[in-house]
C-alpha cells in the first residue's frame, strides 16, 4: 500500500525540524498501512466460528461449528455444523469436560 519509500531512521534532531509535506505523507502512509494490517487481522478473527453455550443438548437440533452443549453431565463442542448427538460416536463433536463428581 505504501506510495513512499521506506522510513529512514530519524534522530531527535530530525524530529525537532518542522514537518515537510513529504514527511507528513510518509506518516499518513505508515498509518494507512497499519490500519490495513489491523483490518485484515480483525476480519480473520471475525471469520472464526463463535463459541456459544446452548444449554442441554436437544435431539434433532442443528448446532453450528463452535456450539457448546451439555449431555449426560459432560460438555461438548461442535467441530462442524451438525445435528448429531454428542457421545454417540458422532465425529462432529469433541469432549471438552468429562462428567465427574463433586469433591
């Protein structure tokens, strides 16, 4: 995205000088580049499936990737969109917390 050459090293003496048009445009380019990189990172994060707890598993309900539910006291996470029941050999679910007993 940069329209101007890479930034040369600046000394405190250089920074004390009045800004020129070129210096200002260089700074603008650096900010625009930083925003473009940040926009790409935000887009990548927002594209990830959201993790959402949906309560006790309901047979026949559709669960999106990242959905969490409990079944028989265990917590499961859907690794793909599914309507399968977790724990019945379904490959679309991964066990997160196994049922246990309070101490």
